[in-house]
């Protein structure tokens, strides 16, 4: 390749609209694209656009067509494939084989649409409620649990012909700053990192997994003040030399605030030992900076050739070994099974019916709609919420007094009356009431703030998670899951 082509090959960008961005990819000789919700008109439309993009790119090798499809809160093509619960559901279920099967089913749907790379799974070890970014995206707070299920999930995706990208090296789960808005600083020693944060990544390397994403995290003990993505002591020193990883290194999105204002982040990432420049703020500017750095002698051309070779070889291997995939929606049963094995009852009976009479789901519109659909399907009686005002005042014959009483009545706010047992579906950032049935549909830590007699974690508000929840409430299924994290204020980890 000519130098500008070689530089473009290392860049994978996002794009606007639902049409194939063929002209953009050809003009800059980009290595691929990342798909988001805004690019999805439907599964068939997306599949067609990606086919046209692969054909129109004019390459003798595949483009990287990537997606950030973790499950839970991070599902970038939720309208095109089956919705999955958060990865913490895998830690709660505690079945490595199930984790692999579920992610194989998810990967098969991504594959048939034409998505060949999933920027998942998360291998970060969460510290708990102080972790504002990772939370339920992690399998748990035990490095062994995280390693087990991150590796199993990655193997499942790979079984289905999708390249998994394990993230966010060297570990984001113990940090309290969001790298989307600022630079997080990791203050642990290297020995502490080895024992906790790096352990799942070492397991991924030992398992022969092909790709790792590096996060925008400054590791004080290794390279103070420098984001890991731009740090040779972290990328080359920790990941390549200490852990022995010789696969594809992908940056976290370079449009994020933690690195966006840094000078030539794409060049610095490649100099650090990285390979795929992911989502720079402006791909044309990033490509120009790489070309300029090579011509100035600040970045060896052989570094670009090495990175491009890794990228193309991995995509060629994937194309030669991937099956045909499976139709969108075919993973629904696998997703439901994962949720059913993960449902965790931390307060209330461990067997039998947990609710009598009609139930009233309360929470986000999506969660409520999912619960109502599952309850209707199961024949569970649904109550209702009424807004009740006191009776309109009767006339006394005193016009002045009657007008005053009528105005006061009109200003009176109606009282909410719940006709049935409330089921509070508490999502991210929600508060848990102290009565009724409280269900954490994302992070389970909220369960420790409630004294409700029945408290349940589902780790998702997907249709499958709501079906599993209804089955437990109705007494048709037990809740086999156990909390994979510590929750202060909760006496038991599950049933």
C-alpha cells in the first residue's frame, strides 16, 4: 500500500445515517466502521448496507465491521438483534458453559447481519457501588469469576464467527471517574493490579483470545498522567511483554474526553504498540497525522505494516472460518435461559408464589412494557394505577364560598392509588422504595437501600429477563442466581 492507504487501513470510524458509507471508506482507505443505533433501520437493511460496503470498498480482504454489543445498558444495535441482559447475569448464573452458549447465540445473529467484530466482553473487575462506569457490565467483583465468564463469553462469540475484543485493559472497574468525561487515574501498585485488575486479561491472553481493547486510564505506578492508550510502558510493557499478548490491540474510542484534547492521539497510540485506531474525532485528520509522523521519522512505517498485518490477518482468518450465522431473533431462548439462571432473590421466600392477586409494575416505560407482556403471557393478573381526587364539593347556596371551595378542589392534586401489589422495576440511577416488591433491573446495589420484604435482581430489563422474573413471582420457577458482588445492607447472596 501507499503510505496514506496504510495509515487509513488502521482507522475504524463511526458514520452517520443508515446508508453504506462506501465513499468515506474508499476515499480515506479506512480499515472499517463501527455501527450504532443511528445506522440501523432494521436487521435486513443493516445487513444489506454492510454487504454493499464490503463489496464497494475495493479491497482484497474484509473490512472490520464492528459493534459495541455487550448486553444490558450497552446494546448498540438493539433493534437488529436479540436484547441480552448485562454480563453480570453470567456471574450471577455461575455457569461457564451457559455463558459460552448464550454468547454463541448472540454472535450468530451478529454474524448473519455482517458484523464481524464485537467490542466485548468486559473483563473489568468492578469494585461495587463506587464504580460509576462499569457496574453490571462486569461479571462481578471476584477476579476469578470475571476471568471465567469474560473468557467464556469471548469463546462463545468466536465460536459463532465473530471476533471478540476483551476490554478495558488494564481494568476500569476499580475507578471512580468516567473516561468519557475525564481521565481516570489508577492508583494501585503493579502488584495489586496483577492480583485483581490484570487477572482476567492474563486469563484472556492464556486462552489465546485474539484482541484486547486498551482503555483511557492513567496508571500512576507505570506511566503517571498518561492515558494507557497512549503509553508505551502500558501497551508494550504491561500488555505485550508482561502478559505476553501478541494479538490485535484496539484503542478505546479516541473521541472520548480523556484523550480528545491530547496532541496526535492516533500517532501516540501506534507508537505505544497499538494497532486499531478506533473512532477518532476526525478520521481524515487522524490519517493525516499518521502520514506526517511517518514522513517526519517519528513513527516507523514498519510499525504501521505490523499493525495492518495483524488486523488484516485476523479478519481474513475470521472470514475463512466463520459459519453462516443465524437469523435475528434466534437467540431469544438463549437470552431468556441466561436470565432465568441469573435471577437472584436476596430477600423474601425462596420457594413458592411470591405475590398474590394482581400486580402493578412501576418503573421505566420499557421495563413496564416488558413486564406487562410477560405477565399477560403467563396469565398473571395485572392491576392498575388510579389517580383519585376527593369528591367535588356540593353547593351550599353561598356563591362566594362555593366558588372558593371549587377553586381549592381544582387545585388539589389527585392521589395515586395502586390497585394491586406494586412491583418496582428499578433501573440505573433509580431509588428503591421500602415496600412492595423491589427489582433491580441493572445494578444490584440499590437492593441494599430498601427494606422491602421481597427484593430481586434480574441484571436486565429485556423480554427474557422479565419472563424469568414473572416465573419466579408466580412460583413456577426458583431463582437460582447468586449475587456476584457484595451489596451492603443485604443479608444473603441469593437462594
